C-alpha cells in the first residue's frame, strides 16, 4: 500500500508505537545512561561536556536531505530523512538523524506538527511538537530580555544615546500572531516609557535562534550574543547587545537550550532534534552542536535543510558548513510526483489524475535543484517519496528526465513501510558516500557582499539580472565599511519559486532578482539580503489547527498531526 | 552566628551543596522511581495519575506560613517554610514543603531568585530560578494563544461580533517590561488586522496561572479555561474562551504544566514547587494539586502564601482552602526584628542600631496579622527570623507584646543553621497541630459580593469605611446579575500596608478603603476588587539584576541570589 491521505493516521501510528527508553537509544551511540539529562522517559539532552568531547572527534559521514521548491502538494523532507535513517539502521549502519525542532506557531496554524508522518515519524509526537525540552521558550525569553533591557535603558536616561527611531531589535513569541507584527509600545504616560513603533517576530525568526544554531560552545554563544547589533545611536553608530550588559543573563537563559536534544524514530533510530531557524531570513537548519555531536557518535548522519534546495541547502552549505567546517558526503533531493505535477502546471484539485506531460515539465524544477547541488561538488540522488496515486508512467517520466541528466532516482515508500521502504535509497546513499567527496563552497569569504548576492542569484536561482534598490546598495556600502564584508549572505526569498515571484513554479528563466533591503545579523554572522517582502510573523488561517486540538481525560492530545 | 547580609553567600552555599538524586527524595514520599517524570537528576514532575491517587487519600496536616506586611528589610517566609520543613524532618517527621515557583521577571529585576537563602534553600538553585520545568512558559503560551485566536477571529470577519473596545484579555510575558503595559497592536495595514489598544501583564498575573493553581484535574482545567471571559460583544454580552474554540489547544499546552514539580531543600526535605500567581490580583499561593498531592504523601505539609497575611493568607484561606476544601491545622506568622523596626518608624539605613521602642510600636502590625489568623480559628505561632544585629532587648520586646496577646513566639535561626535553627519552631507547630482545629472561613459563599468586600476590608484590614466608585458599584451589580454572586472576592491592594496607602506602615486605624474597579476572573472563579492602582507588569530598576548575571565556561551561573 502506498500513501493515502488520512489525517488521523499519523496520530494513530504515533500513539500505537512503543517507544524505547531514551537510555536504550543513547546506548546505541555509546552514551552512558548516567550522562543523559532526561526529560521524562523518551527525551534527553546530551550535556555540553559530552557533546564537546564528541565534537572533537568527528567520524561520521554527513548526508544532506533537501527538496524541490515546496508546493501545497507536499514533498516530505522530514519523512525521507527519517525513512533513510531507519533504512540505514536496518542495514546495520550506525546512524543518527538531525532534524529541526518544531515551532508552536505552525502547530496551531495551518501546518500542524513537524515530526514526520506515516511510519516515518519521530517521537514522542505531542511532546516534541509542544514545548519539547523548552529550547524555543528559552530563546524567546533571552530575546525579549534584551528588548526589555533596551527600553529600560532608555527609560532610565538613555546614557548610550540610543536613537529610538533606529532600534532594529524587536520582540519575539513562538505563535502565529499577525496583530503583533507592527505595534506601538510605551503608551500610557511617562511611567511606562515613551511611545515607539516596533513589533514581534516568531521565535524561529529570532537572531538568537540563528545564533544558538551556529554557536559551538557556551563561550562562542556569549560572544555572538554580545555581538548582536540592536540598532544605532544618535550618531548612527551601530550599538551592540554587550553595551546593554545583557549578555550574561541571556547566556544564562540559553545555557541548557544549547545542549542538543535526543529523541528517536518509531523504529528506534537516534534522532537529534535541536534548533529551528527560518530558511529565508536565517540558515534554516538544525544546530551545529547537534550535527557535530552526531558526527562524533555515529557513522552516518542524516540531516535536512528547510524549504527547497535554493533556500535551505544553499544556506546549509554556504553558511552552516562554511562556518562550522562541515563537508557533506552526499545529497538527497526529495520530490513527489504530485508536487512535480504542480510545478508542471496542474492545479491542486487535479492531482489525483495522471498527467505525464506535467510531470515531465515539472522535472525542470527538480533538475535545476539537483544540478545546483552538483555545483557544490556533492554526489546527488533523487528520492521520489511515493503516494498511492502515482502511476507507472509518471514515475517513468521522472526517471527518464533524471537519467538524461545523469542523475540516479530511487522511489521510496517509507511513509507506508518505514525504513523497509527506503532500503534502496539507503544503498544508493552509501554508494555515493563511498565515492571521494569534492565538496566546495559556492563563493569565497573574500568575495564582496554584492558579488556574493549576485553569485547566489545567478548560479543557484538562475536569475539573468540582479538589481539593488538604492537603500540596499547604501546598506551594503555601510556594512562593508563597518567591517562585515567577509560574512556570508543569507538570501531572504520566497520558497515557492526560484524567482522572487511565488507564482512562478517549475524552473523559470529570464527573471531578475531585485534586492530591496540588507540587514545585518552581526551575532549570527551573516548579512541578510531581502528579495521582496518576507513575513517574519505568520498569521493564523481562518480555521486554525488550534480549533481542532483536543485533550482526553487521560491526557492524550489529538489534532497535532 | 546569626545572619549577616552577604549577597554572595546564598550562591556559595547552593553551589557547595550536594543534592540527592530526585529518586531518593521521591522515595521518602513512597513514590517509586519509575513513576517520576524526570527533568535532569534533581527535578521531576509527579504524573497526574499518581497525583490524583495521592489526592484521593489526604493524611497530612497542613501548616500555613504567612508574614507581617512586607518592608524593604525582608521577612523570610520562604526561608522559614524551608527551615521549618527541615526541622520537622530532623525530628523524624514525614514532611513535605509546598512553595510557589519563581518568575523570571523578578530574577532579572530587583529581587533576584526565589529559592530561599542561607542554609534554608531549595535546589537546584539556578534551574529552579530559570525555566525550571517550563510551567511558566507553558502558561504564557496558552494565554497568548487565546489572545492570538481572538485577534484572528476578528481578522477573519468577527462572526462573534466582539466589541474590540471591550476586550479584556491581554497578552503575557514572564519578564519585567514596562514598555508593554500599554500598547497598540494591529498597525501596518489591513493584512495585520485593525489597530486596537491592549497590553501585557507578567505571567504570574495571568488568569491562566490562577486557573492552573486552582484546577484539580485536566477536566477541571479545561472547564475553567473555557469559562474565561475575554470581553464583551457589541450587545455587551460576556464572551467566553470556549466560544473561540481555544480551550482544547490551551489545555494541551498546559497538560504537563498541571503536574506538580518535586525538588528538595539543601537538607533533602521534599519540596513541591508548583505555580506562582500574584497575591493581589490572584490567590498568591502554590497549586491545589501540589498541596493536595503533598497531603496525600506526607504527614506534615508546610506551605507559604504571598506578601503579608492580609493579602496572601486571606486569599489562601478564603479562596484556595474554600474552593479545594482544605483546612489548615496551624499558622506561622513570620516577622523579623528589622522589619518590625521599620513598621515602628525606623528608616532602612538606621536598622543596624537598637530601637526597642520602635520594635514595640511595630508589633502592632504583627499582632493584627496574628489576630486575623485567629479569626479563622487557626492556632498561631509567631516565628522571629533572626538577624545578627537583633538585640536581646528588641527580642524581649516582641515576646512581651505577643505574650500580652496570648501568642507564642519562637526565635529561629534557620538562615544560618538550616533545620537545626528551627527545631523549637517545629516543636511548637507540632503542638499546635495536635490541638483540635476550629478552622472556619471568613464569609459564606452566599454573602453578597459587596458585603464580602466590606467584610475583608473591615475584619482583616481594620478599615473603618468602605466606599465604591460608581463604576465599581455598577460592575458589582452586573456580575451579580450575571450569576457570579457566589464567588469569593480577591482583593487587589498594596502589600505594604493594611490600608490602600503603601506609606502607612504598622497597624493604621481610621482609614477607608475605596473600591475603584471590579474585574471578573470567571475561569479562576473569583471577583477581583481593586483598592487603588495595582501594577500587573513590573518594570526593571535602573540597574537590573540581569546586568550582574554571568556564566562561566563550565556553565555555572552567578548573580541569581
């Protein structure tokens, strides 16, 4: 049986699964039980001293799972990462999976939970989706403490001479709450401060999240927190968080959050689930500490990056791997026949019927992503995440298109079968990992910022032209002269298209990218280039998932899948 | 040695303490290790099913620790609760302590942590002060999810016809952030909603916190969450949270937070630390579930209530005990010679010198509080929490004043000596508990709301007159006719005086209490009467404690004491 869409199934499968005690999962990685910092029977943090030892002796092969441009049809990066990990474990390989941790916002919004699906899930499902080990709450608290200390500094006399019109540090909450995007604070008279305009972003968009996921030690974390630029003073000087004396307290709030979390797949494969930054305004992948700890403890490490490969994989490679000195051994590009049909022009309600021509046309999106991964020197395999309605002719069309480009394709059925459905993919990945790696970054540190942006837009997106609004050009000059020229660029673009126009599916040509704004993430150590409007605080849909979440008298939660 | 004030000491003592594994602490309460939901080696939640069994068979004697009206000199309710618990344990008594859990706001503001002091502390100190088991974060998330769903409902067409000018549900954050007291949300155009004025309270002031601390089961929690009144519709009808379909998701977010937390004193006495509502706009004591679980597992249960006895104890008795059917066996009123001097008119910087007359005058505050506790039929003992500078003549003055009123006084030295310094207090408490209890509530449910307010103001505060602003009188009529007449009243008054004027120390006479506003907490099931302006969002001081919190390379945190 291939996948049939039944929203009750993920929950039913998760609830009927027998998870192993987390001590047993840790034992597979040679972590002694007394070293674990447990959160109940099925979750634990790996203490930082143990993580640091593991990080010092990497031995694993790193496999990146990325995808085509997302569509409403769904692709399945997380399920494929889980299925691949379970398949490798079935083949006797010592493997760990590294995933991002879910945000509460999407859980209560349109998306639901983020723990995979079908037989390819991580657990305990409701605990991972809600609160987990508290990392996102700690990030919100640290972020908002800095905000409170900025306003408090102004209230008590503003000796730093902060320009309240040029403060860029906002506040954050781990919910979808559009009413908080743009607010005025400090109303009600002098006792409450002075009115100023600011707003909230969702926690995944916080620079503190990006920092936590790039820091390699407590000292590195504290240094980066201090480096955060919160805005400008009346002389337009960039002001850092350490000038507010906020860094120690922020680091204290984040001390436990920095330690990686261990959970498991339903088949018992170790899963590190740690950190979850946005993949447009931030790097979009799990923490460096979790990835490096896994590489010290397992022979194969499977990790995913957010959105399509143009956003998530590009940032994983050019930001995370660059900064952390990581070199992936292979790359899996996930696609579904359904999504390829949409890239080929078929509407969502038409996906149940066969459309071979559309599949063929949609493969242009897949092939550009796969080709991009080869530009980094990565061996690539395409994984087709199968659905019930896929026809043989449609699958053959994908295979033919990839064969013509010299790319191997494997159809997988992990959603229905768990690791047993991804054994062929696992074998393919192991073969790729045994070929010598030629991983290279897309651009060198010393390339000017403007040129880095052009390189990504042209080499990865396929843009014919790249233009800069005058304000963006000015910001680039300022950040360059302020000493930030060697930072990588973090492109904030819609995930739905290679272009900046979300309606252009497939592999559009002859489009231009216009950079309208540049922001500095001095603590995270990248420069964000905005190609259009990017929402950093989602809204809830007309009928949010929260309305369908229920608790029974035994405390079982439904509605999170 | 008696207490000397050295801010480094609490931290040094806490860091040098050897905590026992939480399994050993649980074993003293006959909780098997496999039943615990652990958070690292020293913290655990008692799962709700186990808590429910314990609640069904109460066997312990409940001892309330309250205090004189607070002054900047400090009283020490928490340290006395801990010292008394440790002393009882030294006497071979099976005892548990029930405390409130700290809020992050005061930790980073003026107050520092809330885990006791000297040799009378609970641990692990920095973990309890920061995040603990995540309960406050869960409460913030549930509170703010409801807020987001209200604004989302309006955004998508407002079918409930909510009057956006009459929405009383605000947002919450567990920080001191005065700039958020009064804000305008929904700016930036139609995509962000419509502008409206609202604000943030600190999490301890959230009705969700009050509800969590009064609910006795998941079903009770969900019922109360649904009962929350979020404001009015255009016909002035009170609108409930359940009409937003928010209740299931809120309960799911709070599922784990409802389970009580177990920690320990530095001497190894079990300490339930769960819930922490404000003691002016809410009931000011730890959760009913924790207290009742402790009563099922231990022979003596020591608990504290916030601020002075006029606020904390009155609410503990008339709200928590009334609703939960609890009957305390005895009451300890804590005072310090230093604080009595301040109540007698001595300034803070003069406290080091002997002022026998001032101590004698300040005893008026102590005697009114102790006398009030007797009105509830409670046997009372006064505990003098000793400081180095206390003189024999000053202590004798307290003893003489209490003796004249027929009240026993015990001087304690638990701050310096731990349980060994409170053995006499422990013996006195056991004697009181062995006398037959005559506990009675101050007023019956069926007394009209206005009369309940008058009763508390006159019987407990000593007010000669009670007046109602026209708006308050109108609100009382409305809430009465809407069916809320049988609820208890929760008085929101300054903690610094029996009167509504915080500068009137001691035991003022001939003052009137003016009720300016009535608010309904329909989920928590009480009616809040405001006697003056009450801040529900504190601000940070000029030099917040956050500036002095540091993390060393090993992850040790300083500055929280």
